[in-house]
């Protein structure tokens, strides 16, 4: 898909006018102690952490469900929404596989639904699926930039980390085209040192610690000097199992506080992360 510069300008205008939510810590405590001096790397999830999950993936779900239904003549939409845990009327997701699984895993789930619940032969289902299914940036090329809604002052956060010589990475289950375009719209593509995406050949799905360990090796940073920031159980579990020095869960996506129980801190929005990272000891004190 060709990215239209006009969409980027429009999106950046929207970002500059967006209201940033007030700061309010939900939970803050230390579960582990480290004697390192300062953090050297912060790894962020994307959807639900840096950008709104619902504004991006709601239209995508509705478009693909409608297209599959129209093509096959069968009532598939409600079952697809149930599989995604998506409320079409509220335009909101609950805890959803779309938030943490790779595209291939999600696609295979829909194929299984078509075969097992609607009686499609698998070969036919796969053929129909390949004909109809569209990835996020194929759905609405002209308006997609406006669907990338930041969940805080994203560029300021990345600039502040860069100014403190703290490296940054984005680790997402989303596809690379989607991740790179979101970073371009957020105007942080030159501030991110490394991205790991769901369709990368060296990606290992969350909550495996492998992606964190790979990023740390490439950045020359010990995991104990690393911060993991995310909005799902899979993000915070990945941070814990990889032995990150600080794990921050954000109540801005699909999870509640219990889901984020592996985090050292649970906060309500992205703008609360800087005080926890900059000029802090890695035990969060």
C-alpha cells in the first residue's frame, strides 16, 4: 500500500491537538530489587500502549467480517465478533486474541471457525479467506492515518528518553507495515532504535522472553537495566520472564489490574511512565 503524505500531515495535526489524560497511579510497588544504577533501554508494546486499540482494530474487524459474510452468503459476522470479543454496538473490544496474537494465529482461528462451525471444507475456506481478508492498512488507505490515535504525548516521551541516553524499542504482535506506519504517524520513527513485529522471521510470540533477550543482546543492555511497558498480560508476563528490571502495566488497553499482576507498577495512562524511568533506581524507588 502506498502511504499518502496528506494523511500523515492530517494525523500529526490531530496529535498536536489531542488532550492528554490526567495522571493517576493505580498501583506502585517493588517486587524485585536490583543494584544497577539507571535504566538503559525501554521496550514498548504498540496497540493499547502507544496507540488506541479500539480505534484501529474495530473498523478492521467490521470490514473483514462484512466482506466474508457478503462473499459467502453465510451469517459469519456475529461468530467472528464473538471470537474477537468485539462489541460492534459499543465499538469496543474486551480481552481479545487480536491484542496479543500474530496475524497468522488470528487468521487460522477464523479458518477454524469457518470449518468447524459453518461446515466449510478447509480448502474452500482458505480460498475464500485469501480472496476476502484484508490487513489493516489495506482496508481504508485514505483514512487509516486518522485511526492511529495516541494514548499520550508519545513523541515527548521518546524524545525525553533519547535525551537521557535511554534506548527504545517497540515490540508488537502487529505486522511490520502497520507498526512502521504507526511510528511514522506518531513522528517517532527516528527515535526508535529497534522494532520487532509479529511477522518478522526472528519474532517469537509473547509472552516468550526471547524477543526481549534478542533486543537486549542487540542493544548491548542487560535485561535488568531494561523496562518493559505494555497493556496486556502477555506484555507484562514477557517482561517478568525475561527478568526486566522494571515492568510497567498500563490500564489503557484490554486488561484490568489483575491481568497486569506481573508488573511492578500499574498506571492509568502512558504519560505516567517517565517519572518511573528517568532518574530512578531499577527497583522503582
